[in-house]
C-alpha cells in the first residue's frame, strides 16, 4: 500500500494512503502505528479498519508525527524470521 507524506506544512503533516477504493487522507499526528502480533505486521486504524503498512512506512509515519505504539516481537522458535 503506497503511502505519501505531505510535509509542506511542518506544523501539520498530512498522510495519504492509497487503499482499494481510492485514497484516505489523515493528519499524521492523529494516527498511531500499532502491531498485529498474529501477522507480525504494523498497521494504522482508519475508520475502524486496519490498514497494514510496511516497517519502512511505519517509520516514515512516526517521523511525520504519528504515535509509535508498536510492540517489538521476538522469536519463540529457532529459525523464525522474527
């Protein structure tokens, strides 16, 4: 899912998410990046639904002002990708 951050107003950065039905626009500092432990992925919640994002996008959002509510996952089994 492509993410774009408009930084033209440093006081209130705007995030644009490309979703299946078009584009969602949010003020970055109103968002919280969270972790779905079952999927081992980061997401933001928009209008009650989870929008999954890459870790690079999660980092970009937190730099733009979103709260970082991610949990750091660790492997329970040897050979795990986490």
